[in-house]
């Protein structure tokens, strides 16, 4: 029988545990979301609100999404009427993305839900454990 120190135990692996935690968080997010907004779409809307008009490429960097992912997210946000695009006056080859009135209104509602989502995700932890988890996650990202 293998020694516990050398045996590969899936339930002890950080990647596996992070995936389980992420799946739990995703399920909680979906139970609180409005109009089927995904976590990635929400993140993009928050970044647009913080940044103001920005290019799709910059939005991807701000929201930590690769080029293909941000394109799909931006397309879906536009299709839902949550963002609008316009040519960049400094570079006509580039398009700027901003929030539509509908996007601003939805984001206002979702910000409150975002706090509820975080609270539900972290509910099993004590307040000091919550702070420590966030601190450690920031350290490894």
C-alpha cells in the first residue's frame, strides 16, 4: 500500500479542490443572476463601468479573458442590448464598447446580487477565514 505522503490523493489536490469550489460558486451565481447573465459577462460589465469606453482587446485584459473568450462575451452582451459599440475616433479600425442604458440598469441590480453571491459562496467560513481565503487567492493569482 502506498504511503499517504507519496500517494496521489485526488481529494487533497489544490486544482481539484479549486475546481469544486468554482463549480459551487458558479451554481450559486446562476441562482442569483438576472436575465441569464453569466459570471464572465458580469465581470465584463463591471470592468466597462469602471473603465468607461474601451476596446474589446483592453476589456479582455481588464477582465482576465483571452481574445476568443472576450469576443464571445462582448458579442453576447451586445446581442442582449447591454452594451453598444462605436468606432474609435482615434483609430477607425478599432471599436469601442460602452454600457447601454439597459446595461447600466442591469449592472446596478447585479452589483447588489454580487454581494449576495459572495456571501453565499463564503457562508461556510468564519469572517476571518473569508478574509484569509481572499488574501491567499490574491497571492496566487
